[in-house]
């Protein structure tokens, strides 16, 4: 049963990347007018306008305590790390995916998608942000904002409680960066079932905001 839940959550998380697949198709047509061309060499791949609109992470005292007491957990293949509660254990780590789990089935699910050199990262980030704001209006999300985590700007959103409270609910951040010559989408999701979400309401932002990236 646990394995089925895990597979379901992973599928649910990455299904949101469908917009990214559509945007890949734009890369060949927008390279000439890509506003990101001047900034694609930096580590975040964010434009000045995107960065200036983004918030810095704001942690409460309890969230900061989780970060301070967390275990640094590195993803050497991608030069990324997070501070995780000591009880969280590795599920599976590969070159482009990084998955950890708490004892009560909360998850950190991270996926890297490598984009073509001509991919318009700023355009895609704006599209994710616009889509998330629409979902906020529709009541699917309870909060949406642009947040810069360790120099990388991304869209952070928190899902509203699902109608079926035993279904998955997620707190997610999607951003772009240039790393080792690659344009990458970073999809970082924390998730658990709806009835368990409030228990992790401090863990999830603490984990997301603790991310460190090799420049």
C-alpha cells in the first residue's frame, strides 16, 4: 500500500510538468526574442525583472529551528542540498530525481528536467506563475508567490485541501537555473495526504527554503 501511495504521489507531482513540455516546443521559435539571452550564463537563469519581483524566504521561529536542527542532505550529482529532519529517510536518488520520505508518509520529491540551449526560461517561469495565479483564483491553491531560494527564482504554491482529504496535498516550488552548461528546470515538491498536511506545515517550508545550490 505504501509503494502505491508513493508511486501515486510521484506521478501526481510530475504531471504538473506538462506545461514545461509544451513550453519546450516554444524554444525553437522564441530564441530570437528570448529576453533571457543576456542572463542565461548566470546560475539562476533568472532575468532582472523576475528576480526583482521575487521575495526572499521568510521563516518563522519554529521553521528556522527545523532548519537549524536538520541534517544536511546532499545531492552531489546536481550540486544541491536540503536540511531534512533526522527521521526522514532516502527512498531513491538518481541523476535527475531525488526522493526522501518521513515515517508518516510525507515526501520530498525533486525532479530535474534538462532543457535545450534555446529554451526560454523567463517565458516559462512567467507561464508557470500566471497559471498558478489562475489556479489561486479558481480555489485550487491557497497561496502563490515568486520566491528566490539561494539565488534561484521560482514559483512557490500551496495547494488547497483536496475534496478527498485522504488525497495528496502539496507545497511546491518550480524554478530554472543554468548549471554545468545546462538549462534546467528544478521541480521541488513536498507532499502528504490532506489530513496529514497541517502536521507538516512548518516542515515543508523549512525544507524548501533550506535548499542550497552550487554556483
